[in-house]
């Protein structure tokens, strides 16, 4: 019926001597394509192209998939970007996974080189404009996008969500294996892909207790070691991570952001790995992906939309509230608490822990259910507990809490876990942030400067902070010797406030 009506309108227009004009509604089309990557390895892609918007060339966005996730991952977001903003978007399965060829090389040279090969193909086959190119991704795709931006000057802007910038610092913080994260990545890789020699050797080292041997592969696979190239290229970089990311914690992201000299934006919000932006990738309304779209409009298409005039550091409190916006990473006032001496026995767990990756942060981000502890139940024989200041009118903590610890371990190697809590009147604590700490040298008194993971956290009226340190945590591999001791001398905790 609609088609008949259009034909009648065209006929009437012709009879009246007026030109016939039919409005073309912007849309998109999706095709499943095979793209040759490095060495001719076939990468399977979903190519989303705009329709009803001319013949191009169109600005191009390349989106490598996350670890163990196929190319359908970004199709919802890609369809919106194609239809609303006229981008060609190539969402492809990363080398070694699912329908793509090759083997998993942990963001090695071939995987990173694939991004440039996809750009080449899109210019030649999908009406893409080689002078207007962006790269984006979540997790594994995010890391690839940053590394490719260092290598390929055609990439004008990158959006890296739930990313790593320092692989060793993420999976081996303070020389402590993030066991849960490593196990999840290994299991997912073997279930959905084909591990290459580097991944096989890394797993062997991990299983044999030689994870330190894996560290040398980190530098070439970490954007932090290539920040000079990214700065030289002038790449506009948007970073978005979750406070409770159990795989790629936010401290490495904040430090990387500080080293960027080109256009940049940092967005940290509640949630766990990939949860803050997950629905946006599917095309649903999402604050992070809205910023990604505006970022590419400004720095890929060249649209003057005001993004460059906004405060670049945008932080949403981990326990709820509105976005706080800063011109730079917050470094304002701070409360410093002196910690008296204690002695604990190592090797036994307590009710204090950092939670479970992919779950604890998601509960915090979506249901406001934080990892918690009842401080009266913490055994003072196996954990040190110190009370922080009380805030009669509440307070907003913003930045990186820091510890200066004087410790004397009786064993050659001991793993400490520091937890900072907000504590209410009943002694119930909500975990604000934490960090593992490896201590070596039996009988040697030493002073350690330790940065906990950064946070923005709203402390409630009348509540206080508390610090707990013990020697076992289910998220990490502990090297503590059961029955050994750790003696704490005069120490301090500094907590920044907005």
C-alpha cells in the first residue's frame, strides 16, 4: 500500500510539471566478509556500511573483538554509528578465536598488525576514507586499538574500554599473580580459540610457579611502553574503565592517561570488567558509548561538537552518584592517619578479601552491593586493623590512597593484602579499594611505599574509614608461609579527598 501511494504521488507530481522527489532515509547494511590479515590469515568480519548517505568515501572505524568474543560483539553500536553518523564500521573476530584463522598470540605483532590490514581492506573494498580512521574496542580489542594507534599514523582517534595499558602490572600487580583473572583468560582462550606458542608457554610457566618468566613479553604488548609513538602521532585517546575491573585495574589506566600529550579523555565508573560499556556495544543507551561516538565525531570526522572544550577527567563515584569532572587527575587535600605497630601471624585467611572478579564489581556497579566485611569478626591475630578518621558530614574520597608501611617479615617471602573500607556504626565495612604487596627478606625491617588502586567514593555521614592488612586473598596467589609472622612498625595511610 505504501509503495502504491508513492507511485501515485510521483505520477501526480509529473502531471503537474513538478520534479519528482523521494526522500531517502539514512540506514545501514551488514555483510559477513573475509579479510586477509597479516600473512594472509583470514579474519572474519561483520562490515556495517551506511546507506542512503551518498556514495562515500565514509569515515572508518575498526573494532577488533574482545578475548574469546566473536565479531558480533559491536554490531549494535556499529549499526547506530553507521546509520546516525555515516561511518563504515568493521567489527572482526580477533586472530586465533572463533571463525578467524591463525593462533592467539596475546596481542603480538601479527594481531596488532591485523588492525592495519583491516584498514587497508576497508579503504579498497568498503568505500572507507583512509584519511578519517578510528579504532575502538573492549578489553582485548581495546588493547589492540591502542597498540595499533602507536604503529599506524592513519588512526586519528582511539577509544579503549576496559583495557590494559601495562599487561604485567595488570596480571602480576606488585609481583603477585592475579590468579582468578589468569584462570578465566586461559579457560576462555582454550574454549573459543587456538592458543599459539606464546600463550602455551605462558600457561606452562604459570602452572609451574614461574609466572615471573612471563613478564618479559609484557612491554611489546603494552601501550604504556609505546606512549611516545602515540603522542608523536597525535592520536586522540579516550579511555574508559571500571573501578572494580578484576582483570585490568584502574591504576595503570590513570598513569597512562597522565602520560598522554594529545587530546585525551578518562572515564572511570562503577562496575567490573567490560560491564560499564557492555550494553552500549549492543546498541542500547549507554553513557560510555555516547561519549565514544562524540569522540570519533570530533577527532575522526572533524565535527565541532564541543568535546574538546569539556573537562577531560570524568569520574563517577564507585558507590553511586553523579559524574565528577576534573581538568586533571585529582590531587587535592588528603587525610593522613598514623598507624601504630602490630604483629600478625601469616598464612590464614580472614573475612576480609577483594571479592570475585566479574562478579563483585558488577554487583557493586549495578545493585550497589559492595564486597563487605564485619570488622568485629576480623581476627586480629592474623590481620592488622586500623581505624581511620570519622566524617561527621561525610566526604568524597578522590584519587589514589597511599600507604607507607614499615614491616619486618619472619619468612623470606610474604604476600600482604591491604584493604580500605568505609565503616558504618555497626562495624560493617564496604570495600573501597585494595592492593596486594609482596615482601621479601626474612628478618629485614623495610619501609614500603604502596599505592592502592585509585577511587572516587562517597563516605556517608558519620562513617569512617578503616584499613585491614592480612596475608591471604582468594583472588591472588599468595606466597605467605603459614605460621610465619609480620611485624608492623610506625606507618601511615594517606587518603585523598575531592
